[in-house]
C-alpha cells in the first residue's frame, strides 16, 4: 500500500482512456457503438483468433490435411471406378468433376468446426469479459465468421493445389475459378452462422458434434458433390435438386469447366447464401446475447 | 439502515434495491439492497451459493434480474447496459483472459476493444504488465502462467480502461496463501488509487484485509452489514487458542479466566476433545493479561495461537447456525481451480 500513496493520479491513470469513454456533459450518451469502432473491435477479435492459431498451429491441421486426404481418396480410390461409369469416361474426367464439388464440401466441413469451437469458447471466462465490455456483442461472432472464412480459403487453396497436381484441368478459366472460390466462401460463410446457432444451442461440444454430423452427412452425399445425380432414384433426386450444396458444386463446375448451366446454379447459390445468413445470423446473435 | 453515517458525502457508485434473481426454483438473489459509495471498497462475504456471483453478474450486465433495480455509476443494468459497460471492470472467479494468447496480446486486445489507438494500446499493455510485475512473462502464453500470475493478469486486464467501478469476484479463491498475498498487494494498490471496488469473498481475512465495509450473504439474502470493524466485534474478531500441557486442565484454565474477570474472557470455551481453550480477543491488552494470568497460576502450556474467525464461525456468530451451503464448497472450488 505504501508505494502508491504519492498522488491519486498514479502514472497509470495519467492518460486515462476513461476520459475518452465518458461523454461530455450535457450530451445524451446513447451508448451506441459507431461503425468505425465496431470494425475496430471486430479487427481486434479477428486478431485474437489469428493469434490463437499462431500459438496453436495444430488447429490448422484439419484445414491443411482434409483437402489432401479427401482429394487423394476420391481421385485414386473411387476415381477410376466412378470415372469409368457415368461421369465422362476416366479418372481425369472425374478429377475435373470432383474438384469443384470438393470446394463446396470444404466450405461445409470447415464451417462445421465453428459449432464446437464456439461452444467450448463459451465455457471460458474470457467470454464474460467480452460480454461485459462496451462492444457490440455481435462483433465476437462476426470476428469468428471472418476467421472461418479465412480458414476456408486456405483449405481451398490447398485443395486446388493438390487438384492441379493430380490432373485438374480448367483450360485457362482462371476468372471462372476465382468466381467459384468466391461463391463457395460466400456459401461457406452462411453455413458458419448455422453451426454457430447449433454451437450456442447445444449444452456440450459432443452434442454439437453429433448434431453437426447429422446435418452434414445427408447434405454432403445427397448432392452432386461427388457424383452426378442422374442415376439417383426420383425421390432422392428431388432432394439433391434443392440441396444448396448441389447448386454450389454445379455453379463452380460451370464456372471452372465451362460445362453445364452457370446462371441458374450461381443464382441459387447466392439466394441460399443470403437467405441462410439473413435467417441464422440474427438467431445466432440473439442467442449469444441471451446466453449466460 | 446502519450505513447512513455522518461521513457519507460521496455519491453511490452502486445502488441495488430489492434485487431478485431465480434459477428455476432457487432464489439465487432474494431481495437484496446494497449501496457502495464512490471510492470505497465493499466486501460481500458468503459461502458458495449465497448469491455473490449472481449479484456480480447482474451488476456487470451478464445476467438480467427478475425483479428490483440496480445501477452502476448511475446507469441502470437493464435499461442502459451499453453505457454501464463503459464504466466497469470485471475480474471473474474464472480467469477472464484468453489462455492461448500471451499476457501482452491479451492486454493489447482489450485496449483495442476499449477504443485506444494502436500506440496507446501498446503503451498501456506495457505499463500494466510492469505495474502488475508481469513484464518477464509478457510473451508467454497465459496457459503457462501460475495461478497467481493469471489473477494478476486478470486484474491488469480489468484495469486497462480505468474503470470507475471494479468488480472482483472471489479474486483469490483456490490460491495458496503466498500467492493470495501477492494478489492482495495488487488489489490494495488499486484501492489506494481511489477506485470503487465491489469484492466478493469466502474469507473473513480477505474482507478484513481489503474492504472497508462488509455485507454478509446467505441464501441470497443480506444477513449482516456494516463496517468491517463492527462486524468483527460482533463475530468476535480474532480468537486465542490456549493448549495446556495437561489436557485435563482446560477447565481449570476456563475457571481461572472467569474468576479473574478479565475483559471478554467470559466467552472462553473449553474444547475437551482437542484439549484447547478458545478465548475471543477484544484487545491487545486483554491478550497480555490472559497470558500473564496463566503464568501467575503456573499453568504449563504447549501452544498459544491466535486465528481469525473462519466463515463458519462468522455465520455461527451471526445466525446461530452453520452456513447453509458450506457443505458443497469443495466441489465448486475444484471447478474453479
């Protein structure tokens, strides 16, 4: 107690940020957080997530390994057999068919991890700190979404690199490829919000994992991601035709390979992405606010 | 109300009226009134489950009350949460810092979240690490910090924004005595700077060390309040334990004390099982007199010790019964560790 008795204005409080945070006299303090401040908060929280990855590089294993393993698995284990069937003749043709679909799959798989992540995050005291600070509560979730999109982009870069190594041929449609990547991450970002709702609703991380798998499996396989839907029975085809993953995969395929329709799947992808985000993001944010 | 004393000229930094919060059938906070004057330290003493943490969570806008009102720095917890959050700092029972980040990164992040420009946030992080003696560990991930270092970082994080009101929720629960002293020293510095602090604790000693005024919680209700010194007098303050060389002499000791009619010795009790006599200490003079008396009577002793009342004894003194939730204490403490 003896060291700080010289003055109430200790060196620490000399440049008090509290001064800036207290509104001037007579001005009604609405407590609103301006856009610039909000963006700064999101930036600081994105940095937090990025630093977590830096300190714990193993958390990027899924992003780096999943595209490699799945590409090799599908191209070499199934590729010859499937390629010989309905997908256009041979393994190379199947590789071309598969890779744009795999991009959509990466979007789904990586966004899925956000559910368990946010559920675990919530058990930690640091969330209490964020929630008791003068920042928009949504910024914590938005930052998480930004980071997941970043992870998704890394996975897609790895995927395409492996893809080109095993024979992907887009015949110079680079702009189409970029557009495909853009659409996929747009869709992936909308999925992030769904899994955030799951993560914020379930009590345990295990439950989140279970529910997420239940959602993921039918979406992933009941689509045109791995094989064309032509051979599927009518009832299943009815499902795959409305499955957003089919649209995302077909859109990228059209843009990258110049085969099949482009406009319709691109439009559907945008509609799904915007629609899903518009519905699930407010739910996630409301749940985050309410969560104690 | 006992607290309307003459020195009261400051405004209330915290005002709580008829606050209620229940979880299912449990009334965690059951009609609490509380005032914390600006620049003072209010201790909230109580066992686990008494509603201390619930109160802090309501005051820091993490929980909505079911009834009653509460304001912090004049802002209502329900109607003006955003303004309120600009005025508070919170150090929870569980370290509220990011374990994967380094100490510096944590403090810099919080500075940025409090709208400090980059250079100012950097400087503030450096300054706070130095102030809380953490400069050497600045770059280490918090995961590798000891318990005491974590709590100190937590305090530093709460002080980044120079809050007008600081909430400390059991700041030393689960720490060993040495580390506890370390954290107390830091809290005393914060208090010496004139900050308003609301501190919850399970330890009478902690309240005595840090708080000026005290409320005692049990089952979501205030069961006692007043200045720490007043309450100490009520619960008997320190106790002197006398262990005669011959266990059988405990009654002789009690008898001698009663006969001598010294101040406060009427409350002396013999514990045959442990072979000790407990005497409530009222003053240092009394202490000397008791020792002198025993020497005069030629009673051989093997041990003389003084100790502060445990939470158990505080409750016993105030309510005449054991604290209701003390039984579950250990389980919860393990979770916190």
